[in-house]
C-alpha cells in the first residue's frame, strides 16, 4: 500500500495528544470539525449524506513559476494540429501502462503528442523509439503547457485531473490504483472525458477514445463549464478563512449550503 509508511508518523502524532494507534486508511479519515476538499461541487456526485463539515475550496492551483526555459521544440505547439498531452502521474509511473500504449495509438494520427515522464520513469522509457509526432520532457510547468492542450490522456491522478479541468481540457482516463478508479468514474459521470476502466489500455482503446473526445464537442463544453466553476474558487484563501474560523471557535465549521453546493465568500 502506497501510504503504509505514513502510519508510524500518524500514530506518533496521535500518541502525543493522548490518542491510540490507528490503522484506518488515510482516505477514510474525516475530521468531525473541518474537512477541506480541493475540488468543486460540480466534480462530486449529488449526495444527500455529505457531512456538514465538508467544504469545497477548489483545486490548489500552483503559483506562477517565475522562470521557464522552453525546450527547443516549443514552437511546434503553434502548428495547426491538436495537442494531446499524456502523463503517468507521480506514483504509478510505469510507462508501459499508459504512455507507451498512447504513443503507439497516436503515432499515425494528425496530432502532436507531448509526454511528461517524471524523473522516475525516464530510464524505463529510454529504449522506446519515439514516433515523429512525439515530444518528451521530464517536466513542463502546467501553466505553460496546458493552454496549448486539446486533450489530456491521464492515469487519473487527482492533481493532474484538477489542473486539466481548471484549464477546460477534456480527458481520456485510464487508472485503477489508489483513488484513481473514483476519479476516472467522475470524469465519465461529469462528461468531461472518457474512462477506459483499466490502468493498461490497448493502443486501439486509447486511439478510439482520443478521437471521440476530439470529435464530440460535449466533452470540451462540459470541461469549460467546470473551468468556469473552478475560477470562482480561491483554494488558499478559502482554506485560510475556514482554518482561522476553526482555531477561533474550536467548534465544527458547518457548511450550511445544501448538499455541498457552496462557495466561501
């Protein structure tokens, strides 16, 4: 389990305040006082049982990177071709799962494929021959790349999905580990993309899904709607306001809005 190494730290902290040890999954821990969820109501199923201390604060959009030196191929993004970004995330990073099937799927398509590998998967990827329409980098700040992207192919990593939606980008999702099944399911439910329902799709599955998302305007329209909703939230400011209220009152901070449809003023 990915988070098993955190339990000693969690239990050490619990011990310091007189609490016993726990082996509860970290994703199942819900504070009775305040719970901040870094997305918007539009990306959550309608729920009548949403705990009243849950507050949506929007994605944690990173601050502007002061400097960025574009790679030598950066001008290729200005071509009249759809840009497909594929990422394997930061935990489940085997390029054989998603990146290589995507490159195989799109090598003969009229698109430009931009891959961000992450440092950990660069060595495993090195021997794979690159199609001519592929550009690869270890990392590109999303604030510079995403304005060019037409579709993101993702393994369902939470932050990457939220960043895509913050830019109004529809998705093709293929992930099963950690919380990815739920994230991919929400992508399909909200009609902001296609859930391939596997972590190891075949190239033809990826190809068909990318074609579908590019050709059906509904996906981009729905992604743009979430982009508009996300723009109404300011996660850092709203988190600070709610945490300060908790410190001052030492009481549960109740969200009075119906079924989580709220924005902190």
